[in-house]
């Protein structure tokens, strides 16, 4: 089976590890190239875009890809839309791995917003210490709210032209644990967290820490889910793939 994984997530790496030793699968991991130091993968890896739907369609046909697995970030809506369209054009089977959303529980103080501009507005007119964990490409709207003090965290340093004034940057890669997240929030004097509803275990600890110390969270809703069947976990994807593989001796 020829398999192409659109990756960049914890789940994509987990899937790659599970498939790496299976001689029945010839799999390739594709990464968008937005991270300077991506996590090493146990599969052959390509870096960079395909050139939209047309480019991805051509790749699927030329490489005779049997199954395309979209295991990208829940907010990578354009990539997922391209994957759906390209798989249909190429006649390639498609699996979309979409991890479940986070949902508030007792003790959570969440304000739901639809986008980053609304998140910046939701911080209000009074200056606050903000823990901003939304990704580099989503920082620009917060420059319109320069009266807040921001603590940013991402894998790579963001470009200076998108960073709010006087922001502090922390370079880190998940998974994170609750005790360390709670210590960071307290030591930095954080008063509110802004994050995207990415779901997953790798970055959930900050929400648990916020709940335990009573901090509010501005939560950016996900874009609409693709209008195709989705799977919630790596185990489901593996079950589907194994069902399609030839049986061993």
C-alpha cells in the first residue's frame, strides 16, 4: 500500500511510528515546512507545499498513492480542503484524522470567540498579562491591542513584524505537563490565556493549570469541520488501514 501522510501533529508522528515497521506499507510523511526544526520522523519525509489542489492531485496520481491521510492541525482548514478535493480528483482513498475538541468542565472560565481579532478585543481595555499560545501566523491581530503585556510560546521565534510590542517569547515544544504550566503561569503573573481549540493531550495541560488556579481562558473556535467522514484517533486510522492491507502468512 502506498500511503501519504499530511503531518505536523502529534497524531501524525504516532501514526508514522506505528507504520514504520510494516513491510506491507510504503508510507511518506509530508510536512508543510513552517517549523524550522521539525520532529524527526521514522518515515521518508518531504518538506513544503504541493502547489494547491492541482499539485497535490498530480502527486497522488504520479506516486500512485492508495491512501491519503490528512493528520494536519485542526486549524489547517485550507490544507484539509485541498486534501479532500485532490483525493476526489485522483480517485485516492482519504482518511481525515480530526482529534476531538476540548470542552469546558467544572471550574473552567472560558470565553469563546470566532477568530483572533475577536480574541484580541475580548481581552478588554484594561491592561493584562496575557499568555498567548496561538501560533506565529495568528499574532498580528494582537498588535492592535498593545496595552496588554504578552508572553508568547511557540517552537520557533516569530517574525518581529507580527509580534505585539514588548512581548516576551518562550521557545518550547510540547507535550507539556500541568505542574510546569501552573508554575509558568504563576511566575509570569499571567492573568488570562488566549489559545485555539486545538484539542489533544500535548498542550491541554495549560487548560488544566488555568482551571486549578482560576484563570480565565479566551478560546478561539475551530473552523468548520470538513464535510467528509473523520476519525478521532490513531487507533481508528490503523484499524482502517490494516483492514485494507493484504493478510500475512
